C-alpha cells in the first residue's frame, strides 16, 4: 500500500503491478489483528493513528461481499473491514486508476458500479 490520506475521510492508495487502486472510507470501520479489534472513525482524525502500520504494508486480498462489506487483508496480519452505513456511502474503490471503474457502497449496503 502506498499513500494514506486523512481528512474527513480516510483514503488509501493500494498499489500493485497493475497500477494504483484508491479506497476511500467515509464511515466507521474496524481494524483487526489477531485478538485486536479497533473501531476507527475517519472524521475523528486522532482515532486513526492505529492505521499507521499499514503504510507500505502489502495487500494480499480485497473482498467485497453482497452485503456491501469490504475487507482488505494485509500481509502483516491486519484486516481492515468496512460495513455499510444506513444513511451514507460507507466506502468507494476505484479499480485501478485509469480503468474508469468505480464501486460505491451506497447507503444500506447496495454496491453500485460506475463506468466512465
């Protein structure tokens, strides 16, 4: 993983040989590792310090399930899990930059696909 951007959202640049994929998280999410489960909130920037070990961490998998949950698995044992929000878009992921594909978790959990 490359850059981490923090403002009222959390933005992660996931980089591999095919390019850069942007993941934007706008809702509360879980950061998990072994017996650790932390709830982090993008709008509360001080709460996001625990994601720093993800800087330059290797992503080994991304799962989007039909309920709208997205899970990003890292080689260092961390999991980042975002579940749908009832009122707001929880996350969006552009796959990879330049492909023109954007997946958005709409309120309630439906995953919408947009193409440019």
